[in-house]
């Protein structure tokens, strides 16, 4: 599996260059939104003037870079076109500068000369992988796409972004140090945002990203509004939150934002980048004059990315990448200085936080006004040998926010419990029991994490398959919720299947799988009071079936990030099943309790109790009828070469297979040699598996058998099995002699349809006769489309210890295929293709050969794909596998193509792309553009027409199908004037109690006119009109809207009703 930072450029390119960069509903809402971003229009002349002044170093650098880049272009831009690119960049810069509430202050990374990124290089970095050359025209379109996207985000999602920002800032208090504020924001962002592995790894996962807004995932809007982002989105969001959290640096006394120039070198947050093999963005933050790196993305997805053993979950959050040095970063990433693009190689040197109290905490850190609360292990798993199972010996700890003193509230290994004041309360038996269960769970499931959540003054934490509550006031521990057998469904809206499983009713039609007695891999309570329990499974992406079959025999490895899967892909991205509990309901009194029976497992006892049918909470004191837990039930797994318990998945190479009880002895008399044999049959009490063992037998004849009387033998059998001895004595009957050894006369008598057969037996010794109905078995060899079939009937019967058989047979005729093509006539345009389909009774029928009578008209592949070449008629003839001949006719015609105009004027030295292909067939495409006189009008192969000198030229588009269309271009020295103006309505009725607005759609002709369309109301007290043509009703009455373009105008009568 490839890394998470890979090919960031490729996926942003795919989004920025698509027409559907922003979803239609967002655009629609943007049109209606009263919130408007500021006017960022900057003319090319103004941008050039500002760049040449040099006051804006960033813009000046862009201007210089554009000049240098243009000299290397295969088709250089004109000065006007180059200046337009500069203006668009200036507009993007202005958009950031005028919207700090939504975008923050631009960090120095992309402008600072101490980093490798240039202003244009920063944009190019999100387009290419470094090997492809990107033209300035493509770069310009990318800048425009970013502007449009960010404007839409601000208008449509701006309020949501500010609400999330306020929620994050509300988590801070004045007693926190700067470091603690950064820590809280680190945990907030990591818990709030989910890394979108489905988008970044779409190719690997076989997913389609065409309808996904990938650009958003690289922005603060993706991380904080959509709650789904990639690394650069995390880094952007963390920078934004830190800037908002430290107004003393980033804001003026009146609450307005400072400019980059006003902040100067006082900034405290920036971005850095790992360049290869996969690009990855993270932050640098300054505390007390020292710089440190922070990577919320890697800390958030540690279990999924660095360890690779389980999918990301909110309750699994590491702090390895919070406040670490440049030297530490090189060691963690096995990297070198020249592969890190950062301004802080010489500044991130302080290691005072390398062994800080939060460093080895792998869960979110909760807090109140007195303490920090978290779970921390006592064992460093980074230095353990692979293949061993390590107990981290976790402890629940309260750390005093003022004194930094730590109190171990619960020691999971010993079960010892303390109060917040350090008072020892003794041993808790439930904690000890679940600790023993956890020792087993950790050998079965990867990436399990003890987590705690602070909610309403109580601490909720997971152990084993349970959630417990620690009441800090009463210092009592109680069981909150237990998980036994659960069924899971897949949410089809979640694209990454490993993260898509939720609990559901066991009788539901959408059940994906059902599991029993599973541990929680983590626990989390969100801001809306919903407890999310993540139940561990071994359904993995690494198995061949991909989340369809659970992997077995987990053997962990260990490294820089603790537990990991090493090279064992079978445990890659183990899935969790999410169970969501409404805490308001769970802690309330509106429960509907019903009696349930929990069956014992090999990890937990069975019992009966009352549980709420809605939230699953147990009624206190209702548990009864406990039953002992079962022993493990081991079965040898040949693939894993060890014994694995079929109930829990625990692996033990030394364990005995199955749980066998005492055997059943089966005695038999062997007539051939006159001896008694015996087998001891052992049956597993769990699965009815049977093991048969041959016994040693000692025998004593009690009575010989005769013709009409049975004989008797006393037999004593003994055997050894799984290290135990077993024996039994039994008297065995010997059958009377009967007719077994007599030669009997036999005759098989069949019915005509072979459905009935009797066997007539006659004994020559005693003269007895018997008629026995035989059993009949049919062996049908069906006829095919190539060979005859055959039916064989076998009659058999048992008589006096012997088997008698007779056979009869019949021939089945060859089948007829009746093959034909799906159409008699295929009608195509040149360049079109279609598939000739064979219709046959023979499901596996196909073409042995297929050919066209005229390949100049139509070609056909050996698979039946017909390609139209040129106009005419051809015949398709094919021979099928069944030997039949099929035919059809192909009729080919040339398609038509039209342009958006057949004749247009164009001002000298101006360019237009308005002349486009308006209609064509789907398979056709442009072969070339050409001009009858390039010295008058030059046309590029993208269809861009440039006026060179006055005169007339004919522009021709030639399609690959051979179809052509032309447009006459008349180049004139004067500007192109508007001659016609159309509006979508000449009369509009609005209502103060109903529809208040109407959007004017004005179209000017010729289409090459550049004159501006303006709008004016005769009575703004009745109806106003915006510069974009939106009419808004103000009061009842009548007004006239005048739409003007150049010398042409149209009028629209607006009637406003009450």
C-alpha cells in the first residue's frame, strides 16, 4: 500500500481542471446567498504597476517568475496574456488578504525565500509530480479555479466554519499556557477531522473520485466544515485555529486582523513539507521563542498509517508528532535534510518536549478546570521483539493542571483504584476480570486502545468488551454498557469500506456480518453527547476477500511508533464496528427494559439480565443465572500451522484440538477372519467433530453360530487418545449363517421407462424365491451442441450380505444453438463503434471467425467490435463455435458538425475562444483547426482565434470523422460593437409575500463583442437591480429595468405586488 502523502499534486489537478469543481447545489446556494465576498477585481495594468513598484515582494517575485517562465514556453504568451496571469494571481492574493476570518493569514512557507517554494511554484506544486511541464495557460486556469472555489466556500460554508472555529476556541481557557492551548487545538482538530483515505487512495481502492470535491480537502473548509481532509488540509486548519487562538499576535486591539506586513517576524505558525517519496505537509509552531514541528494528521491516523493495523477512530490519538525537533523528525521519517522543505532546520532544535508528559499518550486528553485526564501505558512497546504479545500495563491518570502532579486513578493490571485526592480505595474485581480478558483480546486483535472520555463530571472508559463509568464525586466504578453479540451493516455513503460498518438489528436485511464478545478498540463522546464505541474485528483490507473474511493468528511487530503489523498484510486496516449511544437517553429514565440471555463464551460468563431495547444499558441489579465461561475450542489451522479457537480466535500452538468427552465404543464382528474389531468414537462437545481411534481387542468365544442361531463373543477393547487411556468390555453377537455363502440365481426385471426394477432371487439349495425392489441411480451425460448425450441407469440391491447390480443405457440427441446476431442492420456514423452481439441458445457460444466484406467501409474485430471507417455499405459474416453462420449489414454515414457561429467580427490584436464546436457525435473529436489566411486570423489547435491584421479569413474545424464546419472571421481595427441584445423576459411580476427576486439573462451579439452589459432601475424604491442583473422587489408598484450594452438596450417592465 502506498503512503498517505502521495501524489497530492495529481488529485488536486484532477479537481482544479474539472468543470464540476464545485457541486451544483453549492453554486445554486451561492447565487441566492446574501453574503458576498469583497470585490477582488484587479486589472492587469494595476497588477503590473504594483509588481514593478516592489512594495509587495510576493507579487514582484511572481512578475519576475512569469517573465522567466514565459521565455521557456513552447508557445509563449503575449504581454497582455502574461499580465492577465499576474492579475489573476494578485486577485487570489487579495482574496486571502480580505478574508482572514475564513482563510486566516497566509503563512510564510510559500513566499519565504528560506524555503524552496516560489509563489508560482506553490501553485504548480499542487498540480504536478515534478516531472511534467505545466504551461502558463494551465497555471492561469488553476489560479482562477482556486479563486472561484474559495469564494464559493466562503459564501456557502462561511458561517459553518466560524461556528466550528468558535467551538474549538471555547475549549481553551485563560489558565492554559501557550503550549497547552496548542495541545488542546491539536486534539480538537485530530478528533474533529477524518483523514480521507478513500479519496487519496481511490486508485488503490478501486473508487471513482469524479464526483468528489477534492480541492476542498486541501483547505480549512475540508478539515473543519466537511470534516474530511488530507495532510495539507490538516496543516491549513491547524494554522488557522492557532492564528485565531492567539489574537495578541494576529489581531489588532479593535479585533481586526493584522496584515502579513504588520505581523512581520512575530508570526508563530507556519507550514513545512516532506518532498518525497510522497509529499506530506505539516506545521511548525513557535512557543516561548523556540520552534517545534506539529503534525496533527500523522498523530490522528497513527494506527492506520504508521502502524497500519486498524482504521482510524476518534478515540485513538497519538502525540508523537506534537512539539518535536527537526532531528527527531529526521529519525521518525528516516529522512535527510535535503528532502525537507522548511525554514526551520536550524530553528527546530529544542528537545525539551521530547519526553514530555503527553508524548506516549495514545488517546485524546480530556480536562476540567483542575486536571488533565488520560490513559498512559507503563511499558514502552517500541523496543519489543516482533512476534511477542506486550501488555502496556495501562493506567488512568489525573494530572493536576497547576502542580503537574499525577495521580493514578486506576491501575488496570492490579485493579487498584484511587480517588482524585490520592486516597486508596482498594482492588476492583471487575477491573481485574476485564484486565484478564484484555490479555486474551490483545493476542487476537491489533491496535486496541484503552480510552477515556470526560462527560458530565464522570469519566467513561473502555476495558475488554465493556464501558465503565468512574464517578469522581463518589469515587465508584460502575458498568455502563457491555457488548456481546452484535450485527453490523455497511453504510453505503461511506466510500472506504473499512470505515463503513455500524451496528444494526440482527434480523435486518442489511446485515453484513454478526460477531460476538468483541473488545472495544477505542471510545469517544462527541460534542453532541453521542458515545461512539469502536468494536474491534479482524475483517481487513489486507485479506484476499477484503473485509469479507476475518484474518487469523495476529502476530505483532514493534518499531518507532510502537505496535505495527510489520510485513503481515493480513492485518492491514482492520475494521471497527461503530455503535452510537445517545448519552441523554442512556443517563435518563425513559428506558424500555427487556430480558435477554447472554450465552457464555471462552472469555466471559453467561447470564440473564434486563437491558434497554433502545440504548442497550443494563438495569442495575437485574443480572442473574450466571453460567461459567466455556473452555477454548481449538482447531488446527493448516495455513497458520497452529491451533486456533473457533469461538474467540485465540491461537495456541500447544493446545489440544477440540473439547472431546468420553468415547463411544463401537464393536463389530469380522466374518472373514472370525475376529471382533472396535473403534472408540470421540465427539467434540462444541462442534460435533468426530475422531475415531482403533482399539486393541482381546476376545473370548462364548458360543459358536449355527445355520439358524447367533453366536456370542466377549470382547475387551482399549485405546490411548490425547494422553488419556480408555477401555470397555462388551458381548458381541455373531450372525447366523443364512444364505450369504450360497450362489443364488438372479434376474433383473426393468419397466419400459427405466423408473422401476425388481430382482428375482432363487436358492437352488432350499428352493426359496424372493422378489426385491432395486434402488435405481441415474447418471445423465447431457447432450451438448457438439456431441450426443447418454443416460445410464444402474439398479442395485442388497440381499443376504451381498450387492447385485445391472445397467441399462439410452442415447440423447445433439442440441441446436439457433444462433443469430442481435441486429440485421447496424447503422453507424464514421468513427462510431458498436459491438455485434451473438444471440445463441448455447451460453458459451462465440465467434470463431468474423469478417467485413469491405474494410474501407467498416472494420470488425475478432471480438465483434464494428468500427465505422467511411460512408457505404458492408456485410458482416461470422462463424460460431457451434458451426453456424450468421450475417448482418452495416450502413455507414458521415456525421454533421456545427460551430457556435458561422460569421463573426473580431477586433485587431484581440483573441477569442467563443467559436466552439456546438454539436457533434459522441465518438467524434476535433482533428485540427485551420485558417484560410493566418496573417489575418490565426487559430491555435485549442480553437483560440487571434486577430493579426484587418481582412477576412475563414476558420475551419476538421473532425476525425471527416466532418467539417467553418466560420468567417472579419478582422477590423475598431472594437466590435453590440448589434443585438436579448433578455430572457420583457415583463416580470414579483411579490413582496412571495418571489422577490428575478435573475436577468442578457445575451449580446455578435458573440465576440466585449462591451459591458449594465442594468438600471427607473425606480429603486420599487425594485433594484444589481450589477449582475438580479432584480429585487422593494415595495408594491411598477418600475422599468433598462439593460444596455454599447448602443443597444432593452427594457423590462417590473410589477411588484403586495
